[in-house]
């Protein structure tokens, strides 16, 4: 059983969401200064890229 393009995009989407939640959690709970805003904004960026990966499923 091999992985096709849609399976790869699904796994990439899952990993990006997982990392994005982790970065937002670091920004919210670990860092109280300006670095927290940076971590949270990068986490939101990971969500945006995961959304694009999810939208590409079935099209490539």
C-alpha cells in the first residue's frame, strides 16, 4: 500500500495543524513578552499553510 498525493497532503495538513497548535500554545502559555506574539503569529501562519494543503487535496 503506497501513499498517493492526497494521502501525503492529508498527513502534511495534520502535521501542520499539530505544530500550529503547539506554537500558539507556546505563545499563549510559555512566553509572556513580545516573543509570545511571534510564536502565536507563526502558529497562525502554519494554520494558513495547512488550509492551502487541505484545499489542494484532489486537485494535484
